C-alpha cells in the first residue's frame, strides 16, 4: 500500500509540474501586427513605404483605382523587414488607394487604406526663345 501511495504522489507531482510550465500556443506565435504605411508622389510613380510589422514573414501591396470596387495585388515581397516599392504604372491625375498586408502563414493584418492623387513634377521649358 505504501508503494502505491508513493507512486501516486510522484505521478501527481509530475503532473503539477507539467501544468505549471508556460506553453506558447501556435496562434500566439504567429500573431501578426498591422503595418504602418505611407504613400507619396515620386519622380517615377507613387512610392508606398511600410514599417516592419511584428510577426510578418512577407508583405502584399494592394492597389485600387478610386473608380474600382476591389483591391488588386500590386506586388508580394517575401521578406520580413520594412520596405518600399514604387508603383510606376500609376497615371497622372488619377486617385489611388493602397494597403499593405502583413502575412505569416494563415495569419495576416492589413493596414488602413492610404489614398493619393498621382501628380507629376512640372516640366520647365527654356523660355529664352520668346
């Protein structure tokens, strides 16, 4: 009888130790923060920049023309660091909205839309001939 009580005590102590060890769940390990995004007119298009989002493994840049209903993928970047791209296909005078989606497996977080009207720098011509 003493052996079974001692064995039961050892098993109970082991179970208590196992339940007191903190365990990181898969969902906590892959949580993705929302990226911070800025857009600006650049010499050759619209520059979309983002800060690194905690937990992200890659980023997808989404674009929508103001008259469109849905966003389309502009580019996917397979790195976890901050970054930027230039949308060289943006047309002058058109309004665009951009979002950046931080992704880690099935988890993701998408930034708020940032809108901009594509402007081109004015061209100064030589007026000496007038």
